[in-house]
C-alpha cells in the first residue's frame, strides 16, 4: 500500500477545505479513521493533534487543535458543515482504536458528544479465540492482524520508536513536544501511522464477526462514549486494560 498523503491543518481556511474533502464520503465500509494526541489526554489535559485518515482518498489530515482551539471544530463551510457536526452525527461512522480518552477529552474540553463510533479495540476482543480477560493495544493488533509486508512492518516499528523517543518520559522525552511548532516531522509521521492501518484492522475484524456480535460491539462502543462523559470516569483508571465489565457475562 502506498503511504498516505499527509496534510497539516492549522488555519480556518484549511479546515473548510478539509470539511469539503470529507463530506459525503461512503459509509460502508467507513471512510473516516481517527485518533487524538495530547498532553495528559482527557478532561484534565489538552488536545494537541486530531488525526483523520480518509481511506477512500488514502489521505491523512493532522488537525492542529493546539493552535486552532475550538475553531477546529466550529469553523463552518458555506453550507454550515462543521467538524463538530461530523463527529456528533450517528449517520457518519467514525473508527477509533479505544475511543475512551479521546471521547473524554473532546467532550470535556470542547463539548463534543461523539456518535457513530466503531471501536477497533472492541472488535478485536470480540473476535479473539483465546483469553479475553485483557484488552490488546494498537501495536499488537497492527503487527499481528494488519497483514503488513516486511517493509511496512519495518517502517511502522521505526516510526513508533522515533516518535516514542521524543515524547515518552521513560525514553527521555516529554509529551509537551506535541505542542511544539512546527511539529517535528518524526511526530507527524508517528501521528499519521497511528491511523494508517485502522482500515485494514476494521476490515479483518468485521469479516470475523457475525451480525449478533456486530450489534454487541457497536453497543459497546456507544457505552464507552457514554461512560467517558460521566463525572466518575477516570482516564487513567486501573481497570483500563481489562475487558469491559458489562461484557463479562458474554465471555
């Protein structure tokens, strides 16, 4: 697969151009694959970058929420279309990998109530044939299920290593680097690759689920969004790595 074209969006004119590009896209399979990067991501932190990968265009948009603030979500086209509307529309599917903290941050900081969410982490859990006690991370899913070629796998691992060296405290980095402008090219690549392989994972897991499980996973994603908006939600809670309690009877 050719590497996606990457656009960095940091002014309202570019936001309106982005909105024109992602309006009216196919919904089956989904066209929009998203992730969020920030400092202490959640209600007590900040959002730095919102990534949107458009599978039908093989294009990834990195939206500079740190610089744009609320205008990233409220800037409108001539027809009144906004990113907030797209994110909140139940009729426009948006694919995330573990939506919980992304939802918490967008709801708490910008009043965005996500809808139409597909959660690839839950899709993997539902289709797994071994222990379902703990959730899998994105890296494990990509490396085991995205059918990467040797060159893709090497590039993916290199990008992850370079990115983490810049922001991971245990590697001598700091998350504040996500707010450095211009954003370092290594971080742009890291952000882009976090969403680049989500369409493959969605396709693999969707192909393994029967209709009943598809309904359960969609309900589970909506429940994650709902829980992330409650006062009790802890974005760093000790149970985050475990399977959802609400599904315990299903396992």
